[in-house]
C-alpha cells in the first residue's frame, strides 16, 4: 500500500470517501481525463537561430494551446495549477467541488494526497520502526455550530509493532495556522517556524498481541449537577495490542482557519512506563457491593444496566457510595455493529468493528 496515495487501498481500513474514489476509478480512468500538457503535439522549431529555437522548444511544453482534457475537466485542473487552486478554495468551497462530478472528485482527492504528502513522509521518518504507516487518506465532516462549518483532517493509519510492547507511547506534532497578513515580518515568520504555537498529541498503551483490553466510560446522571444531556467521559489513553491498526488524525482546517502544511512538524516519540488505567471515580471508592446488598442500604431505585446487547453483553455490576450511588458495570464486546441505546444513554456513538479495523 502506498502511504501517500489513496489509489490502492485495503477496503478493510478505508472510509466511504476513499471507497467512492476507488469505485469511480473502476468505472473510468478519470485521472487520465484531467487537463494536461500534450507535449507530444509540439512541432519542432527549425529556425535559423539555433539558440532561439532551443529556447522555444523548452518553453513550448507550457503552451496553453496544448493543455487539454476530456469532458468536465477545466484548464485550472492541470496538475501543476490545481494545488494552488485547492489551497485557495480550502474549506466549504472545496467540498462543493467534490460534488460536481466523478472526475472532479477523483482529481481533487488526488491533489489533496499530493499536498499532504509531506505530513505522511514526516510521520514515517519519525515513527517508522514503532508505527508502520500503511495508508493515508483525507476526511472531512460538518461542524455543528451556529453557522454551518466544516473540519478537514489527514488520517494516517499505522500498524503497531512490538518495538514498545508493554509501554505507553506518545505521538505528537506541532502546527501553526496560515497567516492572513501579507505584511508579516520575516523575523516573526522565522520565529513561528521554529516554535509551533500549537501542539496535538496521542497517547496509547501497547500490550502483547491478542491480549484483552479494558476501556472505561463514565456518565454522571446525578440531578444535583444538572440535566442528563451531557456526553459521557471516556478514557483518553487508548489500549492497543501489537499488530493493531491505529488512526492518527492531523487536523488541517477548522473554525479557527487553515493549518499551514509546511509548519506541521512531528515531534520525537515519547515512551513511558505502562500504568493501570481506571476511572478517577473508582480511586475514591473502596467498598463495592452487588445489587441486593447495596439496595438494602440505599434509597435509590437501582437496576442492572443491561442496555447495550448484543454488541456489549453485560458481565457484572457493582455499587458503592453513601449519599450518591455509584455503579460500576463490566461489559464485554461480543458482536459487530452500532451499539443500540448508546446515543441516548451515553451521549456518544459506539460501534463494534472487525479486528482489522483501525482504532
């Protein structure tokens, strides 16, 4: 698989947009229909001045008259021009271009691969031995704010090696937003290149291949603290196993503006000792009881929270607390598919995926 191209893909690790491109290319070779300079149509220049003839011959390959494409392709979609146009359109206008026709979808998607190739290569050079980059794609999704917004990300899919087994590792990168001020001084620009003002990081625990993993989710439904519409809190350090696939998202466009691709810089991998991960609430409680034992000493109306079958099968539930009841439920992932009731009860969407899917 090419790490900087989304033309040859493993459909097990792809998303809907990459699959659309793959299906379009199976229908027609849209990449060959893109505007390009037809150098083979250049006629040789036989002038008396040989030096002048050679100059004309060298510059003829950029003559507008030989820049041609098939139906629905326009002259600004030529391979050397389109990256400039794409940077100008970045955001909602760019997404509208993907909706024009299959040719535009394929060509603009390929252009994004070319623009973000520097990010992919930087990831490989920093993390290649521990995270083997298999595939990279571009994804976008709506942002639900007062005004319709959009965010665009470069998604890197890598396979975890055994180099840091039984360790906690941190992947991070620094970035800066593209300047909108044409009068920015060279000193300020140099300072920002050396010190990225923003940083994004991902931490995960690596276990041996095939080991079971636990992941905690906490939802506060106490009415003393407000209504029950809050989204559940989840563990922010993800457990993975050797040979798992993981996703690293590099945000490139959001409500604050456009990220400067040239200022995205990966930081060296950081390695920490492996620690036990538990919900902070558990650290304050020590005595846990089953339903019958706890119900006799509590005024709360309790029930076993078996709401997420068949994807998440209930295994056990324990209770603790004095003034406020706290339950600790263990669920086991048994089946693939979207977990029912998760949106309503936990405020988030959870889905059981195949073992080959990235985390």
